[in-house]
């Protein structure tokens, strides 16, 4: 049973062990690595921006706000499904289907995150035949539209959290 006062890593491990949903177990594994590498990239970007002798002080301050915004936009929604399931386990409400649906919302977020990165990348991408038309349409979109799939997936996740909390 997940304890109320256990830390993030302990909750991660226990949810992975206690859940009966294979989808949630796989999401625990995938979200850990996506979160770890996102955090690693953000730390390396912060080190690079701090060590940059060309940047002025005002630019450095704005870039650190950017790092915080990206951290909030990527890391927190990545862990929301696991914390919702953990909260349900603390209350003794183990449901395999809720675990499955929350893992699905997490995977939708990860897919939207990569789609948003693909849209915001200014380079032209080469795709194989089945994805060629979709890839061309994605490359035609303005770079600013990259935030839209991420925002939609976060809204889907928040709706799922509200529905799960009504099941109590």
C-alpha cells in the first residue's frame, strides 16, 4: 500500500509494483525516462546559459524563466496520472480500469509533447511513405502552433482527473 507521506520516488516504485494494469506499469517506466531526460536537458541548458559570457544579465533572467516554464509544462503533467493513482491507492480505491485510463492520458501527453516538438522544429522532415502526407502537413504549420497539442493533452488529462475524482 502506498503510504501518505512517502516521497516521489517511493510512490513511483510502489505504484509500479502494486498496480494490476500493465499499461500503468509501462507508463511508470516510460514517464520516468522521459522525465529524467527532460530534466537532464533542462539542467544542461541552464548550465550552458549561465556559462554563456555573451548573454547579458537581462537575457539570462528571461531564459531562467523559460526554463521554469518548460519544466512546469513538461515535468508536472508527466507525473499527474501517477499521483492521481497514488492518491486513489492511499484511499484504498484500487481499480485496474482507472489505472489504465490514467496511463492512457499520460501516453497522450507524451505523444502530444513529441508532436508539439515536431511542429515547432523549423527544419523540414523526411518521412516514409505512410507518414509522408501527414509529415508534409505538419511541416507546413507555423512553429507557434507547437503548443496547441500539448495544451489539448493537458486539458484532456485534467478532464480525466476530474472524472476519476467523481468515482470516489
